[in-house]
C-alpha cells in the first residue's frame, strides 16, 4: 500500500516524518496518516511527496489507486 512505500522511501533517506513533512510542505499529521494508511492522499499531496522523496510520481499514484479499490 501507499503508506508502506512512502515510509520505506523516507527511511532509505534517513529522514524523520517531520523532515519529510517539511520538505513536502505538508503537516506531520498528514504525512503520518498517509504512512499509516489512515488517509488516501490526493493528487496534490502525492506530487509533493514524490518531489520531496525524489521518486516516481506514477509509482506513488498507482499504489494510492490500488489502495482505493
């Protein structure tokens, strides 16, 4: 699911949730909820996360869509 992918990519960079939130210009709660799969991120949030993590937006988008089914 999307949360596991984001958490893994964040961990690979050695970042805390707070660091990712700051780089993505999102709240800590928002990032935490996405990582815990409590919230399904919208397109704008996914783009911010992909940019901050320097990863493929499409990969995150497809994982998010899969989680919505």
